[in-house]
C-alpha cells in the first residue's frame, strides 16, 4: 500500500494530486491522471495539445478599425460645422451684449452681421437673410434669431444635414 503525491507539470500549470492506495487500486491513479489532463486540455494549457488561442482575430481587428474609421471620418466632417455654429452663437451673444447694437435699427444690425460673417469667412452658406430681428410682444426688447441648415457630403450619396437654431434677446435701455 503506497500513498503519495503525483505532480503533473505542463507548459504553464502544475497540478498536484494526492493518490492513496494506488497499488491496490491502479485505476484510481489512471482516473486522476486523466482528470488532470482533461482539466489541462479544457483550460488550454495541456502540453500535448494546441489548446485555445487567446486574442483578437483578424476579423475582429477589421471590425474595430472600421468602427474607428467611421467615427474618425464622421468627426472630421462634422467638427467644422459645429465650430461654425459656436462662432455664430458667440457673434449673436456679442450683438446682444453690445450697447450700440441694442439701439441700432434692423438695417444697421444686418450690415453689422454681414460684416462679421465676412470677417469670420462664414459667408459661404450663411448671410444676413438667415438672421431675423423681431420685437418681443409686450416689451421694448427685441430678439435676434439665426436659423440655417448645413449639408455635408459623407460617403457616396449619403449626406449629413445639420439644422441649427439659436435665439438671443436684445434689450433696449
């Protein structure tokens, strides 16, 4: 009757099994060794087999690169559109805060808007016609509204269409 510990070593895993009475019952040792090999095989670490490979496949890399390209191209196409919008929004805010424009008539405001659009190189698809200046009912205040659409080609016959609308109140002292 022999009792001992059998150590099975593979590439990256060591399994220790306690075996008792394997001289009287030799099948128990064989069963334990087979269970250890099965454990190693299912975890992909059995030295006699290839095991499971880990990592990204070529197809998953292609999908990742395609998603990255989609987001990159979309960002490159849409970033200038939103930068123009924030420039126009800042321009409208300046008009609303400037005391001289608060007292100006519509023609003077439209001329100032045209000049500012020309200075900022925003007059390609935007003009003073996109700006409306209206009096707010029941008060001496006016509001300036800019409303426009931008169409950017994206891919083949697909386009991005961005619609912008911004309103700011211009007060008269």
